[in-house]
């Protein structure tokens, strides 16, 4: 790449999504996940977005600004071997540029409301193009190595009584851990670049936001979830009792089974 002249681009917008950590990103877009693209005041922005609201879907061309370095071969979550990066959607590309088709819900001034996001919060957007079904959709196209149905079969999760009690307690207080934890572990129990899994004592532990979930893996591709813990140390929980963001974690540690 050193023989090629560099190009310089300026962002035209910023993505606002629920995903602050790349470990939490879904492997494929989730239609239920909504967010916005906040357009920056680049020259002629108001004229540039005229007529955009008439489209149902748009392409977002963005920068993988937190992707790390280029890797010619990567191991995708659904592959048991390393693949050429250009045959994957890995962010570790020769140029860290991403492309995502999202649903355009509405346009309010310079804010685009979109759904189906799989992009980190704060990601710079380089360009926006309308999605045109007759030109952009090819249902008969082959999917390369992904044509092999589920190259890695998903793992299933079984919750122990103690873990289920803790999960239900959190759910009544607005924290749903079942779906994200089962999604993270469906790809297996081993550490991976996209999942915060590590050895912990005599079992494994996965991190999800401020929570830690202990589990063990069986020979039948079943993961037994053992317990849920706060991700904060006792000293952190009690250093400042006035911190309301830690109130749920303190109550979780005090709860009666």
C-alpha cells in the first residue's frame, strides 16, 4: 500500500447507537436496534439531503475508527479456519472502511433516524447513498464459503437455578441479560477478539457491559451458566455511596436469593 497515493476524507456525520463497546455489536444487523446519524454542517448539507427521505433504506459508508491494524487473514465468528480478510466483513481491512444498509425511518432536519444498526456509537460517516432494490439486491448470488450452512453450529445455554434467579431479579429492574449472553456464547466458550471471555478460577467468565457471567462448557455443545456477578469491586461499589449508577449493583450484591 506504500506505492499508492493517500486519500484524505472528512466525516459528514456521526452515528449515535446503543453500542459503545465492539464486544456488544451483533454479528448481523438487528432490525430492532434504532439510532441516528447526526449530519455535520458540511457545505451545502441541507441541499445534499433533500429527497433522501423518500427512500426506505440507505447505505452508510463509515470508518472503522476503532478496528486496530490490518490483518490479511482473519477468523470470522462462523468459521473454523482463517479466511482472507476481503472474503469477510471483518473491520481489519486494508482501508478501515465499512458499509452497512440500514432502514431510514425519517429525516428530522440534519438528523437521520435509522434502524438495523450494527455500528459503534460515535463512528464517523463518510458518505450516504440510497439503497435501490433493483440495482443493489441479487437474491440468487452465491455466498462463498458461507454457503456451507452454519459452518460452526451454535452452542445452547442452560441456566443454573442460581443464575436464573439472579437473571430474573435483574430483568424486573430493567436489565435483560438472557438474549445478549446467549448470543455471545452461541459462538462457543473460547476467548475471541469479539467477545470478552477469559479463564476464571475453575470455569470461564464472559463480560457484558458492567456484568460478569460465569459458565462451563459441556461435551454436548451446551454451556451451563453458573452465576452472575457485578463487574465492580467492593471498594468501587462503596467508595461513593451517592453514585446512583451503582445503586443497582449494590442492591444486587445485597439481595436475598
